[in-house]
């Protein structure tokens, strides 16, 4: 994910669509038209932004990370319960029961 975020940062000059750029902004100054601007970086920016996504959009990196974190949390809870049961048994064994 960090690689995608780094790429997004490196493409930040292309964040805005051509139609939202002011005449003096980097994209309009450097590129002659919308197609050149999009090919130079805007399309890639949109690609990486969509791939990263958010926690609620299926198919995105952040969504999958949230799913995995939720699974990990559930497994950790199961582990904690089993570990407490084990500790209880160890304590009982120490008492000679």
C-alpha cells in the first residue's frame, strides 16, 4: 500500500481533472491539451487513487486491509479466550486439582 501511496504523492500535480485546472496551474501551463495532460499523469493518478480507495469500497486496497484487520482482531479475541482457559488450567494444576 505504501508503494501506491508514494506513487499517488508523486502524481499529485495531476490530481485535478483538466476541466478544474486554472489557466496558470501546472497542468495547463505544461501540457497543450487535455489528452496530453491525461496521458502524462492524470489517468495514472486516478488509477492509483481508485486502487487505494477507502474502507467501504469493495475491491480497493483499504477495503481489503480493513477486512484482514477485522479477521485478525477476531482471531486475536479467540486466542485470548483460549489462552485464558489455558492459564486457568495451569493455575488449577498448580493447586493440585
